[in-house]
């Protein structure tokens, strides 16, 4: 049976407060990558809670400096920087969604997102990755995680994932198999223990 979304969200704050959360690698030399999976119908509740977490941890009493990367917003920033933002909408209108998808898929490579993330992290010690569902299918979350672990292994990362993660594979919207990913931990268990 699935745990209540509010109960699970409430546990995130306690996890982030733990010293071991920001200390990085554990005994098995594992990286501090976590996935908070949730039913996509709770997207707005999760978004609100992410804002709450920002407010809570912005207090000096916590040594947590959180930076959030909404992958959809990052895509739009990149499109503006490359001066193709306006042409995206024109392309869809003139050539259709299939051509837009091809163009964006070619343009929206994980490396571009990683460069943005690495350049903006600076002195933050916690990264939130959001907007995973909004950017699908242009960028796949496992690609971001796989490539990010090569660039950042001393900062804790939480990906808020609208779907399911069973510790081995990601399934976006609990429908589309994203791919296998073994290096992240489930941040909060989504099952009620009996």
C-alpha cells in the first residue's frame, strides 16, 4: 500500500537535516544522489513543498545551501541564450509538433544541462532537480543523473520524480520506462510498512 504523500513529504526535511545527508559518500563509497518519487497527480503538492523546503533551509541555523534546477526552465534559459527561443514556437506552428520534437531533441542534450548546473552550483551543498515531467521526452532523467554523477560527487542531489523508482529503474508517470539507474537511493520509502 502506498504511503500518504503528505507524510512522505514531511520526512524530507528530517532527511536533509541529517549530517550524513550532506557529508557525501557513505561507507560503501556511494554518492549522495536521491530520488523522491511520487504519483504525478501530486505534482502541485510537491512543487509547493519544494518551496517550503527552500524557506526552511534558508535559515542560518541549518548549514544547507539549496539550489534548484527546474529542467524545463533551464531548457528555456538555454533557448534564450542561443537566440532560438522565439523560433521554437514558430517551428511548431509552421512545421508541426513532430519537427519541433526532432529539433529540440537534437538541441536538448544532457551536456548542455550539466554545464549549466555545474557552473551555477558554486557554494551550494544540496541540489534539487525538478521539472522532470515537464521536459520529457526531450531530456531523460537517467541521462542527467548518469552524467551529473561524473561532474558532481560531493554535493547531495535530490531529483523529484513524477513516477516510480524501485532502486533500479525509473518509470516516468508510472507509465514510461525511463531507463535503469542504480546509483541513487530512494529518499523516502513510498510504501507503508506493516
